[in-house]
């Protein structure tokens, strides 16, 4: 399905009030909900729930792959391709038979081995975590096969290339005791583990996961990774699923071997399933679902919507609120939206893609929106 995309918009942006009293100071807020000329429908099916997409932008800067389940996480995986940077999308493409058995959110990742062989891997979680591989940029795919005798939730939250050698990767996911092993844990208290696993062969095989952080009080999950501009530090942003605290961040300066103790992020970065990329000017855009600790849930602007944050690495490192808080689209049903994918085209256009209940009373569908940070700057100036 296609919607014409216009480079210049006449719709004004809206900058709204500050966060509730007691919250960490927050940046100005921009609302792009009504900027329909920025939006492209990737897929929609009457009466069918479509959710939780991820994308992969290839090196030509215009070919994008997208996968998502028919259902809330669990469901047959749908696969599409764009050859023009997400402006238009193919029909649904054929997939291996096992993709119809996916139990959880699929995630796509570009990986390269030590010999320079490029491949794309697709994860499907719960137990056992399974992996499909494409050696030809998504033209053909393997069946889903178990990666080991383990599983988890949102496998993988990210896959990050390491500086320890080409072909070396770090990935993270979480589990609450239900899916890590074949037999669910029988603990009376719900405990979350944040796990890390490594690959040294370009993503084909992965080490037995190790717990990075474990707690029954603070439920850290759905990791999203940002590398510092100098390349020396990894930051992982984390959802706090107990809703007792803000989202958290942990840091590593040794390529994921050890991690700092988690600390809270500002409210402006608090939510679920963070995914971010750098613009050419060095700023960050991070897309996520707006989901707040219980004290703020009823009064926070854009609660339950698809949102984004503009700021810098230093803002994250120094616990600063950032430059802008952006609503990308109003979600009309609770919190059921925004497992986001973020891509940056060669001209510095961000293409961000997710699902949501965009039409009142209708099932969710897959939508992308596109912008440059310079456009957000101009919109903010116009609204002053």
C-alpha cells in the first residue's frame, strides 16, 4: 500500500506542556501525529492484527527488508521488501515453512564474518530461540533452527558488532524464568534476567547466554544498544517492566565483558523497546513506546503513544533530558504499539517503522514515518 510522500509540509507542529511535577526536567515536545504526508503504510489487512516489525537497511542505502508477525508477537512471520528507502513496499514475499511457527517477535540484523561474507540473520524467541539466515541479502532464507538449548523474550533486542575482531558480535535479550529453559522456573517471585551472548563467526553460532543483571524488584528488559561517538563505550537502554522506576541504562567500556550498575534515565527517555541511530550531525534519534512509572502514567504527555527522543550521547551519559521529545503517532488503544525500527538513509532522512492501533476500533497495522532532524529543528522554531 502506498501514500505519496511530500518533502515540504504545511501542517504545523505542536509543542505542548512540561511533564508532571516531580519529574526530571524534560525537553520541548513536538507532535508529528497529523503529518500524514510523512507516513507510509507498510502493510494493513482488514480484521487482522499486524504487529512488532523490524527492518534492515542494506548498504545500497535504499533496499529495506521488513518482518513482522500476524498476531501479538506470536504468529506467522510476514516478509516485505522496499527498493526505494521505504517509500513503497512489495507485496508479501514467500517465506520458509517454519516461519509460520514463530512464537515471538522476529528481529533482523546485518552481520559480516571474518572473511567478509555478509549475511542477514533473523531471530525468533521464546524456547528454544531460533535463527534463520540469508546469505544473499534476503533473496532466500533458511528455515528457523534452534540456536541452542535456551530461549528468551524479544530475542534479540539488539546485535552489536564488536571491536574485538571482524565477525564478533554481542547480543542481548531478557527472560523472566518462563522461557530460558525447557521447564519454566517455579519461583513464586517474578525475577527478570538480562542476558548477553556472543558470536565469533559472523552470527551463525552463539555462546550460552550469561546473566548481566538479575532482580525481582527492578524488571529490566528489552535492551537497545547505542555506541558512543568515539567507539569506546556501549550504552544499553532498558525498559523497566515493574513500572516502579524510569527506564534504565548500563554502560560497558570493554566490549560487553563487564557492565556498570544500572541507573535510571530521565523521564523523557522512559518507555519500552528503545531503538536509536545517529544523524550526520552527531545527534541521536531514539524511538520507543511512551510508558511511564505508575506515579506519572496518568499525567504524562503522550502516554501509550509512539514517541521519539532527540539528544546526544552526552545527554545519556550525563543524565540530561535531551533536546526534543517527539510524538510520532497517536496510538488509540492502551499501550499496544511501538516496537520500533530505525533506519537512516544516505541523505540523513530517518525512516522509523512500527505498529499501532492507528484507527480507533481497528486492528493494528504497520506504518512508517520519515523526517530529518533539521526539519524537527525548523518545526520547533515555528512553534516558539
